C-alpha cells in the first residue's frame, strides 16, 4: 500500500572489526561501578520516514541508502526494520 | 529471574535541538537521488548484556548508565528496551 513507512536502520562494525569506542565505554562504565556488564556493542541508528509503494519497496530503498551512504560495507554491517 | 538481559539503548538529540549531522545526511541522500525521504533522525545505540536479578533491575541499571555516561541529559534523550 502506498504511503509513508518508518525504517529503523542500525549500522555497526562487523564482528571481528576492532571497536575502540565500545571498549572505552565498557571500561568507563566499569570504572563508574557498573560491574554487571557481560558485553557492550554500539553503533549508529537512523530513523527514516520513506514514501514508498509498499513495505517491500520501503525496505529496498532503506537498504540502498545503507549501501550507498549510511554504512561502509568493508567494515560495517546494517539492519533494516520497517516498523509502520 | 536472575540472569543476563540484553538492553537495547537508543540515544538521540531532544526534539528542538539542532542536529546538523542528520540534516547533512538527509541532504546527501537527496543528492544521491533518494527523494522519497519525509524525515530523517539519527543517533547512537548501545546493546548491553547486563547481569541482573530481574528485568526491572536490568532496566534500572541501563537507565542509570544513560544518566551517568551514555547520554547528555541537557540535550539528549534516551530509551531503554530489555529484549531478552
């Protein structure tokens, strides 16, 4: 159905890629007394309202945006979820 | 129930706070031919595995981490979701 869809996009480092920012945040939380953390990863999110003909078309557009600009495919992975 | 819970945390600018990064990304996507974007916001996410006594305790710990370190309460807002 044609309309506006909200895409939730998450971009983060691929597993195995060194992520000093997450490591630093993890250590800083530990120093603040949060010793309950088993693991921590971080990344960027984008909430994009997309005008499209269908949910599938919106998802495809969001994926294309990731491939072209939002993610660096060499070191980053992304996920797209259409929430409404 | 005591165990390890995964907290999905999202941190973004409060409504009304100037966000030049999101504006720049929006314009760049437009220049690349993506003219279907009605709005775009962006921010950081943190996925944290937390050892806690209950879902409620895990959520409270995650909120405390946001207040103490992950978010700047003057200009940023955060949300916490415990997903398992």
